[in-house]
C-alpha cells in the first residue's frame, strides 16, 4: 500500500488540477495573456517516452476543473491537497477567490509533473492512485475512490492530457505498420481506440450517441461511423476525432462496410425499409438504397471486393449484392434469423465460404459461395456452459465470428460458454477455447462477459473480443488460447474493427 505521504501527494495533485480549472473559468486565455497558451516542457528527469511535453493550456482548461468538482459522495480534492505537508501541494486560493493567479497555476502545474509519466496514463500515479482497485488502481487512496472505472469521463480527460498529442507519433516511430483496434460503445457516445502494442486506450472519440458500425477510408484519414441516435453516417477526422460531416440515411442504421477502393460506404438499415444505403465518399451523399430481403442487421464486403452480403434477422436471409451493378444477385434462406458472418478466401482470392451465425443456435452455418447454398451447420462444444440465461441472451447464444488474417483459423464467440472457440481452417476442426472474464455482482452468482464481436491484429497473433456485459475488450493469444490482457472501454462495447496504417 502506498505511504501516506505519497497518497497525500497524489491528492494534492488532484487539488491542483481542480484549482487551476476554476481559474481557467474565471480567466480565459487572451492575446494579452500569452502565457495561457504555453506548452510546458517536461523536466529532464520526467519520462518523455510518448510525448516531449505536457500541454499547460489543456491542463488549465480541461484537467483542473475536475479537481475542484464536488463528485457525488466525495469531498473536492482541493480540501486535502491544499495542506502544506502534501507531496503534491496546491497553492492556497485567496479568500473568496475561485481561481488561482497565473503564478499559482504555474506552480501547481510544476508540482504535478512528478505524478505523471508522459504518454502512459496507467503508469501515472495521478491516474492510478484515486482509481478503484478493481479498475486497475492502487489498493488504497486516502482521498477515496474518486474514479470507479477507467470509463469515468473525468478520468478519461486526465488520461488524454497525460497521453498528449504524441499518442500516434510513438506508434509511427515503430518499424512496420501502425495498428489500432477501434471499439464502438453501443450504449454510450464514445469510440475507444486501442493500441495493440500496449493494450491501452490511446484515444477516445466523443459525441456520437449510440455508435454502431465503423469503417475506415483506405488512407486512414477518415472514419465512417453509423449513428443510431440520429440515423446518419458520421464522417470523422481520425486524428482529431472531430465530426466533419453527417450524411442523412434512409432509416435507423446498424452495421456498415466500405468497398475496397473506398469509394462507397454501405450502410445496413435496420428499420422496415429493407435496404442497404450506398454513400458516395467523394460527394458525401446517399446515392442509392439497394432493396434486399429484410431489414439489415449486418453488411459485409467479400474478400475480393466484388460483392456485399447483408443479413436479416426478420426475414432469415443473407442477400448477396453485386457491387458492380448495385443489385441483389442471389440469397440464402435459413430457418433462423441471421446474425454476424465471416468469410473464407479461396486460393485465387475469391470467396470460398461464408460462416453465418444464427439466432437460437450456439454455433454457425456454412455456406458454399460457389454453390450458393448452406452445406453444413456446426454446433459449438457443449462444454463449457452455464451462462446466457441470467444475461438474457439465450436467444443469441453465439454472436461474433471472424477468420484470422492468415486464413488458418476461425474464431467463434459463445455467450453460453462465456468463451471464444478456435477452429482450424479449412477442415473446421475445433482446437480449443479461451475463457472470457466473469462479472461478479454483490451477492449474486457470477455471470458472463457477453461477447459480441471479434477483431484481429494483422499478424494473426492476437484476437480481440468485445465483452459487452463487462465493459472490457479481452485480448487472446491465438497460439496459446490464453487471455493476455483486458482493456477497459465504454458502455456495452460491440462492433470492432482493426485499422492498419502503412
């Protein structure tokens, strides 16, 4: 357990931040106050592994207000960290004042530097000490558990400041491709960005309520995100996270896909319209709505880029769309509603098989693409089991399926097993499973993580599983089938996608 002195220093740090925030509200930056725009350099002894400086303006305007805030059930941090014997000391506000002077704010900023590791929030005492232990924080903080979760919006603001603007620069300095895993938090207004090198969230995109599907422009400059709350396709600048445009859709969207050349985004419309909207990425306009058999839950582009495939829950059908003509080509009917799909690539680059998950079936159907028909149905192993009932997911026992980039394995989520299963390809033999986290409620039997979606690193070494019931992403070693990390994300994480920048 940290010493009292260290706990005091941490609390003082928070007070300092809070105090500076109050000053920021009362004394905004102006041309006559250039110091407010200063980027303060880290001292030589501080870590500069990810960024060479911590931004004073960001600290002053966004971080400081958090520490004067009266959080529910907590006293403001200032009340303790103003004491002179604290390792992190906040300057005392003048009687009746709600803001520090410029000189005091600079002292507060200097005092806080030894509480952070630039570029690494989870190595920063500022963020770990007041964080609840079960969320990755220290065992005890004399100021209490200021943050119950790393998803706390205030915690995320401080983490963003600690990461600085260099979150991508560090990855860019590494040899080879830059990789990020994007996670849409379906019950929130955030998208988390995970760096697989550290398995930490390095960026949080805000302002899109009920985000669903996500796709990337080929150059990685823009993100396309289906927005259920507004029935639009949001176009987002990847680096800044700013929303650039909103494209109206014909109805409430679900998942999306992008053509291989990046010229069109295909949006599955979940409402009664039974269409796939086509968005031209150059004009940022909806150019067509392709009629399909049933409202669309998911839409995918085949590995060769020639077709799109939509799946319908209501009409229990998968519709194959010719992307050259933008018309349905053929379909496969099932006896159950269609859920997520994955695609196996043939040696010549065309699509060999589609693996289709179905409602009420703990397994998947196999569709031969050339035969245009279901040729097999594979049930997942009976063990492990025991989950899904309390979570209310017996009707969707298996959700989330994916083929590893090297084409050697198929991965299938199971809510019933609270696990992800690995099958070899092309023979579809079960190799084993990886357990997923359990959620422990007070006085209740543990429940499962409710896995939803699957993504991979491009080297086929790790698979990422969104645990919607646990607010986590599980990271599984593909060879050992062991969970090597869990990454806290937002509320009800579902769709995920991997961005590779070269």
